C-alpha cells in the first residue's frame, strides 16, 4: 500500500514527530481517498491523522531496539 512512506524505525534513533505526522497524513489520505478533504470531512480527517500519529509514536517508542549484530531471521 503506501509505498512512499519511509521506514521510521532507524538504528540512529527515533524519527522526528513531523516525520511521523507526514507518514500518518499519507496513510490517512490513502485510506480515505482524499488528498484534501471537503470541509464537512476535515475534522474527522484531522482527528484520524492525529490518532495515527500518536499510535505510531507510541509504537516507535516501545519497540525493542534492533540488534546490531547477528543474522536476520
């Protein structure tokens, strides 16, 4: 699905909140089918972006660090 969304879990540290929000915005655009929502849908669209951003930040903060050595399985 959203091929242009970049991996935000990197060995050098957490992604910035604006990077996570940009990815959330792309995701919500893809799901909703709107690049820019109509005024009637703007509140729901913005709330979805905020919720996806928060969930993504929580996920990134709680994932275990990647191993720097060893093989991937």
